[in-house]
C-alpha cells in the first residue's frame, strides 16, 4: 500500500515561506494568489491493509515523527 502524507503549517501560524512565495508570485504577475502555504510531502510504501489499528499507528507516526503538531497539520492518502 502506498501512503502519501501532506504536512502544512496550521492556519494560525505564520508561514514565512508562504509569505515569500506569495510575494514572488505577485512579482511574477500572479497577483490573485493569496494565503499561500508551503509544506512537505512524504511518500512511502508499506505491507498491510487499511484497518483502524493501522490508521492509529499511522496517526502516531505522523504526530511523533513526520509533523510538529504544535505548528503543523497533516493529512494522508492511502492507495
């Protein structure tokens, strides 16, 4: 099973990279861009099936290692 985890700054946390990218987009003529957030994507594969226990262990991995729950949100997709 392939897992893709998307980590982004929380909405109420200042995102300096997002601010810089917004400014650059405006400079390049894409002035309608707003509320840009820069995050990270982590993709990996595992053996197993999608069960409640598996999702609980994946949530623990995301909160303990892949994201900083104080300032970041995460979501994942399984395929």
